[in-house]
């Protein structure tokens, strides 16, 4: 039986709840951000480097008079970074600074998310001989810089020199020699010859593209419009990998399911002889496995009919716009990239990356015999989209793993190499067409 | 595989009366019956192994050195057991923070779900109002629509309300899948409480709410325990919402926090297993404590048939 | 069999919950070599939050899966409520 008092009571409670709830929600929605700096530093796959970067960040804070509690510094695992970043951009609260590889600068610039940092890049150009053209090209758009170049990493052939020396075999100079060496030295199933990454990951796109260059294949011409994926060179390279996998059996079958750390793990567990990877493996071994570290060589890539060309990937610091304290983020980027600090990070980080300054390669660290081929690699190496530049379209080609899927068609679904290349070519044409206005 | 299936099966076997009732079988052990029982036992043992072996593997891996985990041969028993992995978890990851977040979110969302579910179940079971049948049906419907389809719109909603990357957001999102299930379970149970008791209470001067709290809930205690347990476990184990809605460590729960560290260190399986063992403990402990009521609650109030 | 009703309900319930569970496929194969073990929830997740970042496409994929689920759900709802004596 509802008395008047009951009704009034209930109406009163309901109104009170409704107003409190909406007030609370509105307050939340307009809450000002209290942190002065949000850093999302992707893990470097070499723990000592993560540590150094964090220490340097805190040193910068002290210098800038900011308390540690006023910032949020997170180290984020590789595959987590992108989904988190997408989610945060959608929600309108991206980090202030993060690090991503080539291609993403242009992708996010075209979506309007990035801070312009031409002043920092100009300062960097004046130090230590200036930046490599490859680094500069990645961040510039119509004369303005939208990212801070962080490193250049060639992808050498990481090799078990002890196995080669024990069998008195010379490092292979061509891909045919390479196949022979692998067949001779491998002892399946424990030790397999070649461990390229073949999962649906960016390492695969990079590895396959690298081998394509040696056979004359490429993604797009210098005008960034003409897609030339479908070519004899590409088909030959795809066929080469398929033969290595099926006929010569020098690639472990499990590589199809590897993620970006799969080839690292395989090499570090001593299960493969050769891996195509930037120096994340080498730097990690410095800390974790001195034995293997001492017998690891960084060789130039074997040559194909079109020559030997290494892959170079660059990394950049991306600074996002939705940031009430842009000066703090810019200051941190500058601090990290100041030559003295960079030198510490790279040399005590055991060469995880190469500095983007042309003049920093003359120190004792870089003169070591393991780095003897570094200069050559940096001089002849090129980016994923060469001779085109890295842009939003090439970023999406990597992000959607067009090349990796092409390899899977051949390796998993037994398609003809030509058919798979045609399909991939169509996909790339569609992607590039979509970005033509940008 | 829904939890209700395994426990109800076990329950049916431990309450002999129920099993025998509909089959009208005498209790003499004929050879065919013995064989059937033996077969049943074999199947049970297999299912036990199926569930227990991964758990054992987790424990074993968490006690092994890196070299053994990544070595060529997989070993069943750790050759040189070590507690290093556990130390790594605490030293290099903010594990305690993740634990705290998980506990806060699971407990608050469970409490919230329970309150809403009790009131809702009572209303549907006892009161008569327009749209009652529709509400009951839509409850079950909502429960069956999975989070893996809803996470995108939920995410859009959360971003608009600025509730991402916070424990508040998760606490509000979790009752979304807890409340329908809890309400449905409680609904069935409340119906089994005799109406006369409540009518007596009403005559004695209680209003509906007091009748619920004083008469029905104490009688429905087993069901309440079951519902609390499932709510808590579901919220504790939840991965997708926690992963999509949170970005910084301060809001991450135990399920998503460690996934983040997986590619940080190339050799992280040891610490990951160690943290998984530790994260699995709260629900397991809860179940061991509440076991008696869970089994009872499931069979007497749950799935009828 | 008198227990057939319970069996059918349990199987359908399990089928719905399993077909929509994203964790197992995501962890084990992430859609598998060449998308061979791909299921709708994983596809939706990868499209929405993966490399290409197309939230709209991800939502569309979810919507495509919905009708299949709805048929099962309606059927199952009726069964579950019938058993409750509704």
C-alpha cells in the first residue's frame, strides 16, 4: 500500500541519485589532467636499455624541476603499444611521447595528431655532423618535422660465427651459397639453418622485403604513386623463400607462427644459425648470455642477382598534440637525443640501435670488429618503401601485413608465387590510392 | 565449458538419492552397473587430468630456470627448482598494484551486481508488473550476448564518458555481464522459497524490502553464495574489457598487467607463470572455503530438470 | 531420454559462450597461419585495434556475427525460461 510518504520518499531518493550521478559524470568528463607528462616507452627488447632511458628521463625531470610523481612513465610491451595507442587516440587522451618505427610518423601526421617539432630537428642537424638523410626523410613533410629521429638500425645477418669457424666455412656471399652453407651446417631438428620471421608480424614484412631487394623487387617507385610490387624480382624472392621452406628445409616450420620476438628467441636458444634482425638480439645477449654474445657476428646480407642491400629501420619519438604541457615533452625528447646522453644509451646499451647522427660512428665502441660492416650497411641500406619515402600508405602496408600475408598464401595455402604476388600488388594499389589526397 | 556442467555432474553423484530417484534402480551391484560406474570413474579421472595438468605445468614452469624453459628438451619436473621467477615478478613489475586493482574492481563490481540482482530477482519472482515476462526474457538474452561483441560500443561509450583508464570505468562495466546471470540464477531460487513465509511476514507488518532481507535472503543463502562466487570469479578473470579500457599501469588489473610485459623480456615465461599462479589463488581459495554452499546452491536452486 | 532437455540446453549454452570467446584463439594462433583459424571476435578485435585501426570496420564485423547468435539466443532463452517454470 503506497502512502503519500512512500511516494515522496522514493521520488526524493531517485532525484538525489540522478543529480549526484550526472554531476559526478560531468565532473569526471571535465577533469583537468593532473600529470605533467605521460611517457609510453616501448620495451627495447634489451632490459639494460630500458633502464638507462628511464634513468635519463628522471635526470631530465630533476633538471627541469619536475617531481617524479607529476609524471606517468610506463614501459609497454611491443605488441601492446599499438592497440593501446589506437584506443587512447580514440578516447582523446594519447600519451605525450612515445616511440614508433618508420611509417607511423607520417600515418599519424596525416591524421592530425602530432606536434610540430621542427625546432628540435633543426638543432639536431647542427650537432655531430647532422642526421642521416634516411632519418630526416622519415620525419619531414613539406619542410616541417613531425617526429624526432631516434635511431637507425640496419638489419644485419646475425650469425653463429662459432659454427662457421668450427666447420671452416666462409660466410656466404650469395643466396645460393647461403642455402648450401645452411644445408651443410644444420642439424635438424635441434639446429636449423635460417630463422626469418614468417608470422603475421612486421618483422616478416621487413625480412621478405629485404630479400626481395636482392632480387630486384620493390614496393613503389620514387614518386610514391606507382606501385611496382608485381615484378619478376618479387616473384623470384618469394619463390626463393618457398624453396628454402619446402624444398631445402632450412627454415624451421614453426617460424610461420612467430611474432616479432620469435626469431630473437630462436637464436638465443641456439636453435638457428642465421637470423635477419636488428641488433636487439645482440644487445640482449650482452646482458643475458655472454658466451653467445662473443661468438655472434653481424654480417652483411648475402647478395642476389640485384646485389646486396640491407634493410634499415628508423625509429622516431612521436609527440602528440593533446597535451597541455608540450614544452615538457619536447624538453625530454631533446634531452634524450642530446649526443652525450645518446652516446651513453647506445654504448652502455650495447648497440641496441645506431645513433641517427652521422658523426657518432667514430668512437671506440663502433670501431669494434663486430661492427666492421656497419658503415657499409648504413650507406647502402634502405627503408621498407624505397625508393619511395615512408608515408601513411607504406605505414598501412606494414600495419596490415600485406607482404606477410602474401608469404602465408604461398607457404600455408600452397598458392603459386605469381598468384600471391598479384593479390598483394592489388592490395597495395588500393591502399596507396586511398592515401593519394594526403 | 560452463562451470555449472562440471559441478552439477559431480553433485549428482554425491547425492545418491537424486540419481536413483528417476531411474528406479535397486542398489544391488550387478556387473553391468559396476562396469558403467567404472567407465564413469575413468571419464572423471580423464577430466581431472585434463584440468589439472595445465595447472601443474604452470607451477613447474614457474619454478624452472630460463635455460630449462627454453632448452631443447621439455622437462616434466624442474631439474633445479628456483624461486627467481617469483622474485622477478615483484622486482620488475608493479604486481602488487595490479593485485590491488583487481581486488578493488572485483569486489566492488560484485557487491554492486549482488545488490541489483537481489532486488531485480525478487521483483521478477514475486511482484506483478507490466513487462515482467519481457524483462525476464531480455535478462537471459543480455547474458548470452558476449563481451567480445560488445567491447567496441562499450569502449566508445566509456571514452565519451571519460571513464577509460580508471577503476571506476571497469566497476561500472562489469555488472553489465554479471547482473543478468546473477538475476536469472536468483530468480529461479527465489521462486523455490515458499510464498507462505513471505505472506506471513507481510501480514506481520514488513514491507516488501524487509520481507526480502529478513525472510527470503537467509533462506536463499546457498544461491547467494554461488552467485557471489561466480560474479567475483568472472570479474577477476575478465580480460577483454580490462585490456581495451585501460592504458596505464595505475588502472591495470592482474589479467592485463602482465600480458603487457610479455615481450619486454624475451625470456619472460617463467615470471609470467609465477604471476599466473599467484593470480589464480584468490578465486581458488574462495572456492575451497565456499565449496559446500556452491554445490548445494547449484543443485537445489539452479538448473532444474 | 528424459535428460535430453538438460543436455540440449547445456550444449547450446556452451556453444554460444565458446563461439564468442576471444581469448583462446587470440593467444594460441591469433587467427592462425594465413587466417585459417580466424573467428569473428578475433577478426573484429584485430580490425578495430590492430595495425589498421579501423574501429568502424571492427564494429561492422561484430554486427555480422550478431544474427547467428540471436537465433541461438532466442531459442535458448525460451528453453531456459521454460525450465524455470516461467
